[in-house]
């Protein structure tokens, strides 16, 4: 099944190349929400950066359905929300969140994807 992404591949700029693949919520790539939660876990396979991107508004039912996520190049996510770019070199275990009215991400210290 093909997804109807908001940004066409032909409009993508090379703003964050070389980072590998990531998992991103359809709320970002289809619904157009900005990234509100990003974390980096241990890569699950070759080519995986370990980055996971979400709007932060997804409920458990949405998150538990694998059809609601895509595996895309990190550069694609950076084209949707350039605020992630400055954090892409953060180490595995990093977690950042951004509130709906915030302009910058803040580090999350009370949760880790490595737990």
C-alpha cells in the first residue's frame, strides 16, 4: 500500500544526508504535525540510524499499529521539520521533546529508550 506523503520526493532537499534510516510516525509525514518527540535507540538492522520521530500526540492504539509508521531516510524527516537537524549526531539513548508552542527541543532525562 502506497502512502500519500505531504512532501513529494522531488521537493526534498539534501539537508541531513548520511544519517541512515529512521522510523517516523504518519502524523508527521502524512498529517503534517511537527516532530514533538525524537529518540535514538540501538539500530535494529544495518542502515538504521536508531532515530525514531513522533508528533508526541499519538495514542497507544496508533503507536501499536505498524501501518502508522514508515521507515524513511533521516533526510526526509529533516525536510518535514528542520528543527531535528541540530540533534542528529546525538548518541544512542538520547531523547528530546518539544511542546506545541516551543521552538526548540529539550533533553528528556526521566526516560530512556535503552531501559
